[in-house]
C-alpha cells in the first residue's frame, strides 16, 4: 500500500492531479464515458480510411457546410442584435410595462425550435390560420416561407433569449458611476455607450451568441422541416446508406463546433478581466417619442418567438378537439408524455450522480487535470446531439458485446447524459463550492463518518444547486429531437418524436396538442430553473 | 444522561491530560511545525498565542485530527490519538472544536446543530441542557442565519460541548465579534470552562485573550514553541526578547549585571534570575516612574484615558517608553528623569 500511495503521489505531481486517489479512481472512468462518442467518431474516420479530406473538398460537402456556416453566422448575428436591443430597451430605458417585458422576453426559450418550425408550416398550410384570416379579406394565402429565410426567422425568434438573458443581467447590473463619470468627463450619450457601456456588455453578448451558434450548427429539426440542406440533414440522410460519408461530415461538424467553442472560451477568459463588479440599477434613458416604436419592436420579437407559434398550435389543437379533420384523441398523448417524463427524469438523475465526483475534483481541488475533465464534459455539449446519438448507435451496432444496447432506453439516456452533462456539472460545481470545508471538519470533530457527512451535511447543502443542474438536463432532454429519433427503441414514442411523426404524416391537430403539452411542461421548468433565477429580474 | 454536563467536576480527573509530543508537520524544506511539545493538565485551559502564520491553528488541527502529522504523537487522557504508527480519524477522537466563524450547519436549526454529535437516546434533554449552559434556551428552532455573531458562537460552543468531549479546541472564536461583545462573551466562556473543568486549548493572536482565558499560555513563533508558562510569569519573566515584546510593550535597554541586579539608564534594577554581565534588561513601561527635570526629553505624549504613554529620548538618541496612570502630567519638550519601580525583572544576553 505505501508503494501504491507513493506511486500515485508521483503521478499526481506530474499530471497536477489534486484530490484524493479514490475520487480520481471514480472520476476517470466517468470522464472516459463522456469521451466515448467523440473518440468513436474520430476512430471511425481513421479506421474506415474514409476520405475525410477528399469529402471535405468535394462538392457534396461544400454546399451543406457553407449552408450550415451561413445560417449559423446569420442567426448568431441577428440574435445578438435582437437580444442586445431588447435587453437595452427593457433594462435601460423608460419603456412602458418594463417588468412585464422582462418576463416575456426570455420566454421563447420554452419552445423547442422544431416545434416552432412545425408551427410556421402549420400556419401556412391549407386550412391553417393564415388562410383563415386572409380568406374573408379576399386574399390568397402567400407561399410558405421555407429554406434559408424560414430557418433563419424561426431560429432567430427562438434563439435570441440566449443573448437576451446575459446581456440584460449585465446591463441591469452595470454600476451607474461608470456612465456618470464618462458624462462628467465630457462624453455624450452615444460616446458613453460606445466607450463604456458596450465594452462592459460585449462579453455577455458574445457568450450568448456562441450558444446560439452552437445551437444552430447542431439544429436538425428546423432545417429538415423547412427544407434547407445543412451538414446535419446530410448526416441524417446518409447515415444508413453511406455511413462513411455521414461520419466524415460528422467529424467536420464536430471540429467546427469545438473550434468555435474553444476560441470563444479563450476570448471570454481574456475579456473577463477588467469588468466592473455588478452594482445597483444603471441610469435609465427617456425614450420620448420613440416609446411607441420601441414597444412595437419588443412586441414583434416576443410575438414571433412565442405568441404566434403558441397561437398556431392552439388553433390546430382546438380544431382537432372540436372533431374536425378526423378527430383527435387526447388520451393517445398519455403514452408519449409518460415516456418523455420517464426518459428526462432518469437522464437528469443519472447525469447528476455521474458528474458528482467530477464536480468534487473541479470545484474543490482544481488543477490542470481537473480542468481537462471539465473540458471533456463541456466539449460534449458543443458536439451536436445528432452526432453523439449517431456515434453511440453505430458503436452498439458494431462493437462486440454491446449489441444488446442497440436502440435501447439505456442508450438513449446515455446519449442525452453525455450531451447535456455539462449542465449538471456546472450545477454540481456550484453545489460543491457552497459546502464550506469547515462544515465538513466540524462534522468530523462531532464524530460523523464519511457516509453520515455525505447524507447529513454535504447533500442537503448541495441539493438546490444539484436540482438546478439536473433540472436543466431534464429540460434539454425533453426538447431533444435528433438523439431521440436515432437512439430510442423501436415504437418508443416521446412527445418530441410524436410531434415529428405527426407532422410528417400531416396530422396537424396532433402536432398542435402534443406541441402545447411539451411547451407547457418545458415552460414550467424553464420558468422555475432559468427565468425566475435570472439576475435581470432582481 | 448524555454529555459533559452530567458529570461536571467529577469527570475531570478521568479525562486526563492533553499531551503533544514532538509534533512535526509540513515538508522538510518548508516545515510548518517543528518538534512541538505541549502538555495541558486535565481540566485547565491552555492558550496558544502567536502571530498569524506561526502554526498555532495547524497545531490545533493536528490535535483534532484534521491534518496528518509527519512525526510525533498526541495523547488525551492517557489514550493515544495519534502516534507515528496510527493516526486516529477526527470522528473517533472525542475532541470538540469551535471554529473561527462557528461553522454551523446552515441547513439545520439550532437544536439540530447541537444534536448533531449526540446519540439518538436522550438527545432532546442533552440539547436543552447544552443550550441552557450557553444561555440560549428557547432558541432551539431558529436558523443559524437568523442569529447574531455572538449567538452563533454560543451555539457552536454548545454543539462542541454536548457530546462530552475529552478535550475542547477553540480556534479564535471571538475574532469576528465586535470588541464590547468580545469582552463579555470571553468572560462568560472562561467562567463556563472553569466550571466544567474541561481540558481546553484556545488559539488566539490577541495577547489580552490569551492572558484572560489561559491557566497556561503557550507562545509560538515560526512553527516552534518559545515559552509555556502562566500569564504572570510569561509577562514578568519572558524567555527571550521576542517573547518579551510580543506579550506586551517592552523597553530593552543596555545594562551591566552583577547577579542580583543590573545598572541601567533607569538606575539599578532587581533581577529575578542571573544574567551575563553585559546584558539587555527588560523594563516594562508601566514599571518606570517619571520625575521632573533630568537627562530625558519628552518627545511625544499620548493620552489613552486610563493611562498616558510618554516617549522619551536622551542626548545620545536612545529611546524609552513610560506609562503612567491617569492624565498627562508632563508636556512635550519637558525634561524628565526615570526611575524603576517594579518587580524583579529579567535580562538577556546583549545582542
């Protein structure tokens, strides 16, 4: 034993492993599991000798790759603009009903993007709301908005809250003394915004825009529904008949996502220095004659991202329940709803349990090795869910002895846990940080052993943070479409796949009702976990 | 009946002395503690006094078992808590500890905090007893966050005392309290510890706390014990010049010793122990008396209310500090002479 201890100490010093050996013994296998999909993705490309480079420069790749990047950049830029503008209007001006808008502005988060896309299609379909409204006016329904512009509109409408939330928190907390100092030093309003307010807000906007970029790059539902060919639709389409092509495209997609995430992290770390600590509410600008246009702009944004899609879903659900178009059996939703909750709850609980030892290392002991563990888990979040599901499905199909997992519930849960693990990890790290070292020591001097300390001191103290992290995993898993499509067992329907299949079959009433249920559940969770706790509402 | 409270007095003898022998901690190149040995007689309070970073808190944590020593042993009541062969974990030591900020479990109410270290049987009675002891009866249901700083430390003390530990460790428990509260609570805790006759080690960087609380004061510096003595002995007969200045204001003046006494600029001074002929003599400022006219010039006068402090300088540039009770009776610039009027003092080898 002493020799083993000495050996560990030597390794630990070189690799900067901090913390007890047993914790590392538990954490390393967990981290390895998180790395499985990406490693498999790379390995497949290498072993198949699939001509990744050749594919990269082929025409078959060029178009979807270009489309993916164009869409992602366009949506990120539009979301950054919309999110920042709304944040500024609701936090720093005398916009009427500010408190109300502050709650409504982040709400499009509750809408899974593919549901919003389905709603857009449903609105313009024959018998849809648009036709119903226009017909009495003697007008024909316009052609459906599809392709790039359709995808762009839908994704921007549901993604801007990723920018809005951090930007609003930042703008709301900016100490007024900064701007007052700038004004006293002779700078006008515009110069003050450009030289003082914007540099302090930029980091928050960038971080939000990165999330939007990653979201769009990994999006599958919207572009598939609206017929805009991107990398993810190509990967999905080719997965069965041209797997090597799928894997090569997947690798390109993963590399692009990880590279962008890495660049942003580095930039964010640098720009974090020199930020003023949050203070009281900042100065508020009088909008004057711009009040009405400003209010209209906010209404349009929230309307596009939330009110319009929900109205369309409700319209179809109402028509279905009223017995039109073959009738709708709400009871048939019971199964998918139960399955959705089942998968999401198990995934959330399993993820929190899995990341707890990691959080202990990263949150309490630190060091480069622990930082690497965090990066592995965070990296899986940047990699699109489609790819993670693709990798684990093929892995169970090919690897000897894993066949029993192929398209099984545990596999689906594993894919979601890996993809959303970082949300639980962040929560658990916060939780670990809230447990003061001395409380543990106090418990020891009072005679409490390891188990009693865990159950009576550490877990109760960490519970709120763990619940918040697990709740985010729960929410994400519910809204996840491609992984659910690829990895779930045959005949296993969740709300997400139900909406997807009903839309494909043209059962718009089904889409409407299942969509409403999903939005209601995810809305409740989002409110509890994200919006209620957001700094901008304090 | 559970707890220390049941066997007040009678149990003291059986609990036995707390002994630390040759404790070393830290790496060889950067030792935190070096060969530290202390002995706290059963039922008494020892205070560990030293500047921050001297290793006093580390020593406390080693006694509690929260750190692992490199060498040395710890015994309590004749039982080995820590030997080079076996280090008993803190939860098996029966050593209570009160942390600097209390370290109360924020998710548990006062009663549950105090009950944490108690067996299920007889819990309620023991909790009530412990809280009554620290004067907090009736606050059982309160959350730690709703308590004042002083109340929090009382709860922490009750929590540490409730299981009836063999020894009690206090890590600067009054440091975060405001001064007037500190004095009251200190007196109360001191009386309580005496009444319970529990073997206690109390860490502080404040000389006043150390003297008021301790039957014995242990002065530490840079990981070593410099002196261990009752407060009056420590003050009047410090082991070396550093201790002399650390436990109180000190004039160290050149002198010539003849065994019984020493000749200094303040005249002849009686010595408590022999000293080398060429020596440095300790003159406490309050043992010096100021008379009008003489070789000293008063440079600066500071009035503190209960006494006045004079800073003197002579023609050769030597400095001297004198304290006298009451309001200033001299003004800056006055000439004065100095006399020694105190107990036998000590002298150290001239540096």
